[in-house]
C-alpha cells in the first residue's frame, strides 16, 4: 500500500511518535466513517503496526501504510481514497467555505455542526443568526422582510394584486437582504484565512458565490422529500427546544415551507448544486463530507484513487 499522504506532506526525515487511537479515529471520522466504526478501525490499525512486538512509536509513513492496509481490507478502496483526500484537506492552505442550504426543518443545523466537527472546522454560522443581527441595525420600516420568518416574509412585501407566489416573493426579498451579511461573513473568513461552515435557508443556489478566489467552496441543498417526515422534524425541534420553536407554527406553514423547498431544489438543479435527501442524518453527513473531499482533491490536483 502506498503512502496515503499528499506528496507535499512527506519529508525526508521522520521522527517516530506514539500512536494515538483517538487522533486516528478523528481522521477516519473526517474521512466520512461513523464514529463507532472509526474507533474499531483505529484499534485494528494499532494491531497492524506492532502485533506483539511491544513497539509504541512509529513514523508517519508507518502509520499511514498500516491505515491503508486496514482500510483496504475492512472498508474497501473508497475508504482509502477518502482518507487520502481528508489528509489533502489538512495540508491545503486555502480556507474551505462550506455552504449548506435547505428549507426550514430539513436538518441543516444538525448536519452542518456534525460535518464541521468531523472536518475540524471551528467556525460555524447560521444565516438566521445573520438575520437576527441585522434586525438590531435595520428597523422594520426600513427593511421589513428580515423581521419575519423565511416562510412568513410575504407579509412584508407582497401586494394583493401581485400574481406571483407571495411566499416566494417575500422569501426572495429577505434572502437578498440577508446575503449582504452572509457575504461579509465569507469576506472575513477570507481576510483571516480560516474555514467556515454556513447553513441556512438563505443559502440559495445562484445567489451565493459558487467559487471564490483563494478558497474552496462547497455548496449543497438538503431536502426532506416526504411531507409527513418533514412534519415529524418539527415535533422533534419542539421537544428539543422546550417549546421555543413551537410545532404548531411550523405545521400550519408546512405548505409554504415546502414551496420554498421546491424553489431551492429548482434553483439548485439549474445551478448544478448537489441536492441531498436528509431522511437519515448519518448518511447525509457522510455524503456532505464526500462532496467536500472530492472538491479538495480537485483543488489539490491529486489523481483520483478510487
């Protein structure tokens, strides 16, 4: 098995260091492997390194070769490729801008937080937080749409004689305002050269940048295809927020929320942005990580290994 590191990470001299199952498991989860399975594999890699020999320090090359053997045997070559891509991500100097959109109740926050944790992204922001901050600076009279939920913004801008869907008119007006703040968040990340994960309903394909100079941009839209499953998400949110996000408000607006979802999917299809159905969070997390690592590999110019 060849060394899994990108060529630029390989030095001529390597000092042996103690093997850490925790650090290896973190790398494996960053490559998209479930946490429980990652720790099992980390133990197998430890055994591969020194079966009965009593050694406790190893070079990076030895660790990476052992990881390659274990992953190839127990997970397949795609896992080997994913781990190399993850290590490419760690070596890149450009910041990563991860943009995860989707209608209300599609699990954006949970997925984004977990993906950021696994990839080592320490800055996570929500477009709802941006909107809430903007409310403190812009009055309801000056910028009315930001003072409503995304699916209620029609009350701020739509007129009775407007033939267009008032829900989408209000949502699009709110989005245009909120994206001013979102772009500022991205510009700050670029200025200070750190990676950031941004999630929110206002991450609208075609309106947020699909590419940024000196950065890697990955964008996706999450959906819940089944309406009943989508409704169940709001019951869960109501329970976990102790009523701060009351379920009845969202269930009453479910048709409007799902029209916004259809609008986002349509725009994503036109813009070539991947759409991920989020009925299973772990599968979605793995898919988002895969998208990130594939884009990192393209940016690094590394050959595909899978």
